């Protein structure tokens, strides 16, 4: 599956309407959403302590993932890094093939691949119950997501420049 298709599939799976995107630009939504991977790792690891009951916290994390972009009101201002990153994600979904944004493609691809590697390491660590592998995967996945989010801020700025010209 191509990168653009995977981004669109995630957006569709999350049911991201215009209203949900507007609410998700609230920095509280963006920052609190960073809790998803650590909570998911903890929920998966909890099988060691609570066996099959671990499915309950996993289900709660999945529910939190879906609820988060809808929970907060649209922000009074989007003049902050997180809001611009979320807006940039939406711009990227709509315009990733735009020649004006072409210089971002290699970096977005590399960061997406790095995030996928981190997710695979995280998954392996959780399956094997290896704390070092889990922590490494979590760190790689989260740092690549933050770096990608920073790139989305840049995408947002470039899209504003392109609209102004």
C-alpha cells in the first residue's frame, strides 16, 4: 500500500469528518493523542498481570484513539505548533501530490518508514515481553511521529505561501 493510501485509510478508519478535524486542531487534542502508543503498550503488556482481561484496557485505548479528535472543542486560535501540525496533516492528505509540496515527499516517506520500523520493534517487544525492545520501538515510533508532525508544520507554512502567491 502506498504512503498516500495508508494515510487516507487511517483517516477513513478514524472517520475524520470536517468537524472532527476542526476539533482535532485543538492543541489539547494533539498533545493528549501522543498518549496512545504508550497506553497501548502498557495495555498490551498488562496481559502479564491480568491475562485475557488485558483486552479491556486495549479496548479502552482503541476507544480513546477514536474519541480523542472529537473530545475537545475547536480551538480559539491555531497559532501554535501542534495545531499547525494537525492542519499540515490535513493539507498533506489533500495535496501530497501537489508539485509545490514535492520537496517534502522524501522526508515524509523516510519518517513514515522510520515510524513503521519503530512500530514493528514495539510489536516485537510486546510479543516477546522484552522491555528494551518495547522501549526502543516506542521511542523510535514516537520520535518519528513528532518529527513528522514538525514536517507537517512546514507543509502547512508552505501551503499558506503557495495560496498567497
